[in-house]
């Protein structure tokens, strides 16, 4: 019976791998219960290619893309001036940048009406939840990689983010 169970488990894992590829998934996890003290927990994942889109495109203000379409020469200096005054050209290159580990939707609080996890100027400890990125109906808590002070919050509640997009600057 053990050999049959082993062969069935191998076939099950192979079927999961095929399902992963056929549906273009990056990860799949399943737990199979055989009995009271007998179970199989399988996690199948694959490495994804590096993102093609530049991270700074995800946090650009809404009016900036529309302005160049109307009159590119006049709008270009106006769009670049606020970015130069307020911060470095690419927040993702900042040494204190916390970037998104996945594509998803940002949630700044645990539930609607609750206080935000962080505010500018707040002190955070390593491992504290900075925000949540929702991906495929799963809420993924984004922890602080180190202790420090929140200097900038680069995303807002409900914003869509790409893999590698800067979320927060901690110094």
C-alpha cells in the first residue's frame, strides 16, 4: 500500500506541475489529508522572469501622462520639475526603499476604517507590517526589512503595484 501511495503522490505532484504551467501560475500549494496522522503538503513554484516595465511608471501621478499627449513640449518641463524638487529621480534606487515583492493592490490598513499601518515619520521595527499587497485575493503583509523611520510613502491605498515598484522609504 505504501508503494501505491508513493506512486499516487508522484503522479499528483506531476499533475500539479502541469496545472501550474498550463494556467501560467507562479505558485501552487496543496495539502492532502490521508488520515489522522498522515498527510501530504506540496508546494510547486517556478521562477518568474524579471519585470519588463520600469518601476517608476507605477507611481507617476495621474495627470502627468495625459498632459504630454495634449502638448508634449509645454507639459514635459512641468511634469519633471515637481519630481526633481521633491525627491531623487528614482526612489527605487534609494538605499532605504522597500519594494513590492509581487504584482497586486496596496492596502494601507488591515480593514476599511482601521488606522493605517504606517505614517510618515513613524518609527518601525524590523518585521513590522508596513502595508498589505493583495494578489489573487490573498492578503500579503509586507514587513519592514529593518528598523528605522518612515521617510516617504510612495503608494496610496488601492494603488496597483508591479513587482519591484518602490512602496516606502525607511531610513
